[in-house]
C-alpha cells in the first residue's frame, strides 16, 4: 500500500522530471512572495497572479488524511480495464500504445489500492502531456487538500505548430501577405486586406496552418492554443471518464491576467452603461466566438430597445385624462404601437443577421469545421435498433404530452376559479393574475427538469448535437408555457368560460347577468346594478333597456336537453368609461397578469445572476476562514511554509480563485455559472412576451430597456468574476436561436392583430364574419409591411472583386497545395482562385 503523502510526492516528482528541473521547485508562500499581485473585484482585495502563461489548469484530489477526497487505501477493482477506458481512444488508433507504458503491468494483476491506481494513471497522463511538448508545474492548494497542475506551452513553439498542422487549424493571413495585392474595383484599393464596410476593420482570409504557409499567417492567440491543447488531450485521454473516476476534480482554461484585467475595467464594469460593441473583439479573444456572438446579439438588442422604450412611453400616456382620448382612440394608439413594435422586431433580427455574417467573416468562422466532442453517455450499440427508435418516439411524444398537460392544467385552474366565483368567493377574481404567474413558473421549472431526460433518450453521439436539440425543445416549450396563459385569456376564455342564465325563465339575460355579477359589490364599474330578485323568486331588470350594453356579449346556446338558454361570454364588461365603452375583464386581466409576470420574470432573471455572485464570494470567504484556522494551528509548528505567518499574510492566488469558480460556477447547464442556453432562454422569453403582447401593455418596452441594461452588465460581470473561464467554443452565429426568434417575430404579428380584432374595442363587438375578414386583411397587410420594411435592410455582404493573379502573387509557389475550401472564401475575403 502507498500512503497518501507518498502518492502526492510521486506525482510531484514526476512533474519535476518531465520539466527536467535541476533544482527543486520553490513551493508555498516563498514562491508566492516573488510574484506580482492583482485586484479581484469580486473579493475586493489583491491576489497573487500565478497563471504564468498557463494554458490549462487541472486540479487533482489528495488523500482524505489531508482533507482531500481520495482514500488511498481503498481497493480498486478491475484497474486495468478502468485505465483502458481513459487511455484507449477509438478516435485515435495510436492511443492503444499507451497501455504498453511502464506501470500498467502492475494493474493487470487484479485489485490494487487507490493510491497505486492514481499514481499509475497520473504518471501516464503526464507522459501524454510531455510527449506533446507540454510543460507542467504543480503546487498545493491554499488548504492543502488539492494539487494544481499548470499545463503550458510556448504559443509560437513547435509543439503548437505540430498540433495546428495535424488538425488543419485555420489561421488568418498577415497584413504583409497583402502587400502586393492588386486593387479590386470598386471596393478594394489594393496592398492591404479588405476593410469591413461597417467599422473599417480589416477582414483577413483564413487558411489551414502548415509549415509552408506559416510565414504568411498570423501568430497563434491564447485561445488558439487553448483549443489545440484541449484537442490533443481529448485525442489521447477520455477526459469525462477521468473526471468520473475522480482522477481530477476540474479542468479549465487558465485565466490570462492581462486580458482579464482589461476586460474587467471596460466590458465587465457594471457602471459602463448602455452596451457597446467596442470590446466585442476582446470578448471573442478571451471567451470565444460562441459567447461573443451571444453578447453581440444581447448588446444590439438592448440598444434597439431604446427605440421601443421611447414609443412605449409615448403610447403609455394615452390613458391620462389630460389628452381626453376615448377608448377607441386609445386602442388605435395601441395598434399603431404594435405595428411599429413588430416591424422593429423584424428589422432588428435582419440587422443582426447581417452583423452576424460580418463577424463570422472577420473571425474566420464561415465554413468553420467543429471537431465533435463525443459524449461519454453515448451508446453506439443502440444505433439502428428498434429500442432507439422507440426511445426517440417517446422523447418526441413527451414534448407534446407536456404541452397538452400544461394546457389542461390551465383550463382546470380557470374552471375551478369560475366555480368559486359563482359560489360568491370573489377573492378568486383578484388572485387570477397570481395564479397565471404561478402556473408559468411551475410549468417552466418542471420542463427544465424533464427536457434533459427526454433528450438523453435520443442517444446523441456528440455534445454539440445534444446541445442543439436540448436548446430547441427547451426554448420552444418554455416560450409556449410563457405565452399560452395569455393566449387563453385573450382568445379562448371568451368561448370556454361562459356564464348561462336559468333555462325557462322570463328574462334569461337578466338571469345570466345575476349569476355573473351578483350583488352591487361585483357589478361592473361604471354601471348601476340593473337586475334584482323579485318577490316571486325570479330575476327582473330595473327597466326594459337596462341590459342593452350586455347584449353584444351574449349569445344563445342549445343545451343537451334541447332547450335554448342565454349565455354571456367569458370576456364580459368589467369597467366602463364616460362614453359607455366597456373594457372587458379579459383585457384588464391580461394587463394585470402581463405586468406581474413580466416584472417577476425580470426580477428572477436578475436574482439568478446576483445569487451566484454572492454564493461565490461566500465560498471563498469560507476557504479563507479554513486557512486562517489552519494558520493559527501551525504558528508554533516546525512547518517552515506556515510557521510565523499572520492571518493577513496567508496568500490566495488567481488560479485557486478560478478553481473555486470551476467548482461553484462552471459554464454549463444547471450551474450557477450559467450557460449559453439558459442565458438566451430568459432573453427569448422576454422578447416573446414583449413582441406578442406589447399591444396590451406597451409599458413593457420601457421596463425591458432599463432591465436589459442592468442584466447585460451583470452577465458580463458574472462571466469574468464568477463563472469559470469556459472553453472558447467556436461558432458562426447564435445557432438555432436565429430560427427560434424569427418564429417568435412571425407569431407576434398574428397575435397582435388577433388581439386588436377579437379582444379589443371596437372590433371585438363586430360580428364574426366581419372580424374574420378584418383579421385576414390586417394580418396580411402587416406581413407585407414587415417585408417591405425588412427589404430596406442590406442582407448581403459586399463582395470584393480582385484580379485573378492576386492570389498567385500573395501565396507564391504553394498555391496548388491550398485547401480546396479556400475557393469558398473568394467572395468574402478579397481573393479569387483561377
């Protein structure tokens, strides 16, 4: 058996051997004292900057005797097979040779201790890194329960070049490569790369890296090296399996302090105000294209909401007595607002699509080849089987089943509230908007837990495929959950929640009105009580015309017994103005519910950004407290690293802070660190509520603008100071979200017109044939208007014609060896292939 201390020493000795160190590495506080410090905004204090150009950081657990999680005396069954799961990769035939390395023979003889197993596996892992030319440093965590491995490599060294060549990694050409480029009329002056028409930034051609092309290509950036190192580790090591076997606790890209410090002072500063694109290139170079595209969309959306906020504020003053607008005039103002809102939404999406294409072109993301990260849960033996077909059917059916159950629950709650109202429990009327809010929140929470399980049934091989599918069904259902309760109130409640009079009575309308309104306390505002119980036990009107205002809201219905009874629609007069025009309970309930739901949605979104900020700070403070206690215990010990240190001298390093971020707030679904899907869903739901029901409550536009400025700044702060730096995922846009938002924009046109025609005065009082014609005319007119407005937005990037011999001049004799894919870039990089 190998003791925990010995295991840690063996691993650290292996690290030193791999670095060919002639002298022992300085450790602990003596090393930290020689390093610079930097200010962390979240902690409000300086920390030791110890990233030292590291590319990746791997945190390894230590033995339970020193506060870790590994019991080195525990028995590991089938150790050789477990090791094969890590080191033998189907995608890399050469990885088979790893099992011939020294140390694995010891695992073939049956169970071994956890100490032996971890030592063999960690040494083999270090050899994989060393064979690729990667250097590794190690140090203990501040509380000695973990070992940190800093994996680094020279960004411009041969190791990175070999990785880039093997993976055909695309890199941009240098400006000098364009020195002899001829002019290309009318857009290109020659001698330099083409410039972006929007902001004048250069747009370079991209080409797969090779030794021959190296002189013409730009140097590798930090995120290029991060991607290449991860690809190498992924080819030789099953990283998810290593984490599953607790070989490492966390693995994350190291913070680049200079980039981080600049971003925290600019883009990540909560006091920066309205989002701008000035730092989007820095965001891309630090967090990757996927995150950069998200924030480019979010920033552009927030700036666009300034227009919506202005017209929403103007529209919202329509009710002020100062303007003296009749109800019909107020509804006209609301309809005009809805036309402007839906047109803006369409123009915004088209403008962002063009912006996205420009960014993708500039960043070399057009036709970018993603390498697939195979999921550890993927089961290849299920492919082509009946079982997998059944699982996929169950997953698809599960989506529709959940939506049907949600609709049924909405109807059930509404029916229960109606029965309570008939029994005289008027409180249910006042709580109607809160039940809507509760149903949306509960439905959204339940779906958040169900959707991942349904997607797992489809047995996706690659993480990207699973992510796209999960995003698609999660977004569509959550948007449906957020919108359907309002669709029900606006359109369905009228027909599914009628109030009918007593059949056979002399005045069935009066009977229905009595059942609906009851006594004076629930009679609609602006109307006197028009019916009452007579001496013979029937309901009588106060005069012959006292219920004329209710006739347009009533209809005749045949019962199951064949009797004809008078019923009042589920949307009935609830308030009247001085002109006698009625606002229905449905519109009033819609306004009240929308206001509460949108406010709550905004509050919860901001709250779930603030919680991880507080949680992260709390966890770090707990670690500080633990270290201070250890320091007090060690003051009189013989340990030179700790003896004599006072509390304020206990060092805390940047990478230890980042490791805590990796534990508390990684950038993944279901984490406090957020994820692309979860962050975007909240914005998409808000976008859907605003565009689809802005006609009912225009003031949402003002709230959206203000709240999104705050949300953007908090998200930027969280990404830098709370969320562990994510893998810089490449992307050519916002992915499936572009299609989802377009569907919402189309739906918004239909819902806004339907609200104006079927739910709002004066068209709600027209007969159904006239309403239907009006709806079709207005809906088609708005769609045509939308397309006309959108047609004025440039949808194509300007091509840059260049003479055919320009490419030969730029690339020289290696022209014939270029990737065939270069021909696809002719129109957008200023190059032309013969």
